[in-house]
């Protein structure tokens, strides 16, 4: 199965996560603070990291930034706070998911499995793809997306996005002019076969609109439903 690094200064939290993860067949390593997590990631390879935000010596955001300098291991961030600022900050530094405390260990394991399925599926696509790059251009080429290379250009300038922003943007592009419910987007983009945290979706929509600049109006909010990407 998977080798998971659990990072939290609370022993009780680490023990609970470890118990459920090992029950599902995963191997678990532990760290009590962000500094130890960074050092461990420099020495060892993990399939996924579950990390708290508020920790001594080095907080979760700072630890994630350091880890991202050397690897792209999926990261689930844990937090006792639900402010949008925390979610935005976390996604900007490269986390894959955000779970609020107190959390359901069972749901956490579902999120772990969903993330790893996406990673495996992406690796399989990269390994088998030999076709020409799939490119979508809108507004006469002003907005250009190279789906295969995972690159986005606005007026000829490359736009940097987080991994999940790319996933969400490319899915919206592939289904442009179609009303997409929140449940559908969470299921298809995040891979959850249950209704995940809608705030995660809303935060990524906000980040994506910011990244798209003058094209942010292409993403239309459908009240009570979800979103639609309107493109020519």
C-alpha cells in the first residue's frame, strides 16, 4: 500500500491517524513538528504526507514550502481553524487537500485513497501518452491551454498555477458551456465518491479566477448549482 508521513505535535492525533492508516494496510512514519518533517523528506520518500498547520519550530505552511523545493509528494493539511485565508495560503504553497479538526479518521482515509488514485492515474497517462499535445485556444489565442504539457498562457505569457488549479481549469475547459454541479466537480476533479468539503472547491475557484486575470469572467457561478465555464 502507501507509506504515509504523519506530522502533528499532538501525539493523540498521530496515534489516531496511524491506527486507521495501518488498519488499511499503510505504513506510517511520524514527526512532531515541521522541521523534523522537512528533514525526513530530505532523507526518505513518502507516498503522501498528512500535516498539521500549527506546530512548534516550523509551522505547516513553512514546512510545505520547504518540502515542495525537493519533491511533489501529495500533502493533506490539517487545521483547527476554518478561515478562508488558511485554505488559500495552503493551496498556494502546494497542498492537495485541506481537512478541518475535529475530523473523521474514516473520511481522512477516503481522502488519502482518492488522492493516491489520482496520482496513479496521472502517472499512467504520462507513461502511455505518445500523441501530439492537446491544445485549446480561446479568444483568438489570448487564452491558450496546453492540456498535455499542463501549461497555460494568457496573451502569450505563461501563467503559473497550483496542481489542483490546473486540474480544475482543464476539467472546466473540457466541459465548457456545460452546467457543472459542485458534487460533479468534487467527484471528477478531487476523485471523491462522497460529497467533500465544498469550501475547498470555492477556494480553488477563487484562486483560478485570480490566475486567469481578464478571463476570470469565463467562470460563471450558478447559484444553488455550481459553476459553468463559458468559452467560444
